[in-house]
């Protein structure tokens, strides 16, 4: 997974990867994995031990006004998007939605 993120870094240089998403065999979202936790944890641990179960997600038909309200109320940089069966369809970033909170800028370390 981490190799995949690195391989796509050139394509999405403005994308800040914060989370990985756990899905089951049918593609249903089952959890969110903070990338920092993945890097810091023992490789012997199982995904279910690290992931946040039952994460907040939005449906593909969620009105834009509701999405903006969620981003205004929560500090999320992105939200998983699911269909009516809970299958992962993608990720909506705060910037694409027009949420009012400013995105943090990358610091040149």
C-alpha cells in the first residue's frame, strides 16, 4: 500500500494522504486507517486492530450544502464516499467541496 501511495505521488503532488480505507470483499467500507498510525505500528498487528471502525462517510447523493456543513463542523481533510450499499466509491476532499476552514499548508522541512 505504501509503495502505491509513493508511486502516485508525482501524479497527485498537491494531495496530502492522511488516511487509507479498509473495505471488505464486496467493497463495503469497514474502517479508516490513519497513515501515521500505520507507519508507527508493528507490522504484526492486524488492520482491524489499527483502523477506526464505522467511520463517518457520505453517500454519493449527499447534497453539497450538507457536505459543506460537515466540513465546517469537523476538521476532516476528506470524507469517504459510499453508495447506497455502503460500497466505497471515492474520497471527497475539503477543497473540492468548498469547506470554509483553511487547509493546512505543507511545511518545507
